[in-house]
C-alpha cells in the first residue's frame, strides 16, 4: 500500500494534538474542532456559549471526546471538500485507509445571511474504508461521564454533568454502547448521527421518527456523489 506523502504521522505535545492539526465544522449555532486523530476535542452544546460537552482540547484525561479512528493509526491528513464545509479526515493504519467526513447539516432551505437559525442540532460523521480492512474504535465520552441505553435503533446518552442536555446517537451499524469496535473492508461504510436537545427546548408535536438524507462526495474528485440515509429519532 502506497502512503500519500501529504498524510503525516500524528505527533502529540505533552499528550495533546497540536492546534494546527484541527479542522472545524459548524452550523451557525455551535462549532466543533476535530483533530487528525479522528477525535472531537471541542464542542459546546447547544450553543457557542454553552458549557462544553467535549473538551479534551483543554484536558486530555477528563475533558471528554467523540472519537472515530482506526486501531494502529500511523498517519493522517485533513482537508475540506471543494466549495463545501465538509471536513475530511483521512487516516492510514496498518490494515488500510479510512476516510471520515464530518459536517453539521443545516435546515432545508437555510440562508445563513438571513439571520434566521439554520441549525438542525445534528452532527453527521460518515466513515468509508478506501483500502484494505480496518478495525475502528468508536468512543463517545462526554465531559463528566455519561450513561447510555438503547433507544429507537440507536443509543440515548445522558450526560452526568449536563442533566438538561439530551443526546441521541443513531448509527447504520449496531453499537454496543459508548464504546464500540467495528471492522470494515474496502468499499464498506457507516454513518453516525449525533442529535441534541435541551430540557427547555419545545419542538413541535408533529416531529416523528424519520430519516435524514444527505448527499456526500464518495471520496475525492471524480468519484461522484452518494446519498446516505440515517434514521432520526423522535423528540
């Protein structure tokens, strides 16, 4: 397997990923920092001025993170798909190459220049194995600890430090809880949708379980577009 010279070994400084090795995704209401190690190291929910749910950027041991990464990660790189806010993290491991595409989907027909909230309070992580066979670690560890239980085909997450915050993680593959391991081969993919609401949020009663369909590049120029479907739970 040929290693792309643009993918660099991941180095840490006193246990921390250098700040230049982070990319950003957001939806106008909040934003997340994602490292070349596949980890969400900073995310405040539901707004920029809310307490952080993941903040390993500041405290690697206790800050919390949401990580999707291959075992035996050797090198990685990040880039944005052209003319989009889709952040791609390519990670090379001993067994193969995996591509994680992160985004915060916006409400249908959203116009960010109109001053109207466009957030859907959702974060989408799409994972595709490009080469070889890769064993992935999927770890979601909110700051302050969490409890998880199966719900609506996914996992309901209760953040112990944020009793007002309700998280739900949907997946196109079965998850075992907050920590899962999944093996994928070249051409296979999985998609994770993290949704959040707060106790004082009052969504319309018409919201029912549904599916979110999002069109994503398949993995580089000339590779085309894929439409993915992830089940969204009711609130």
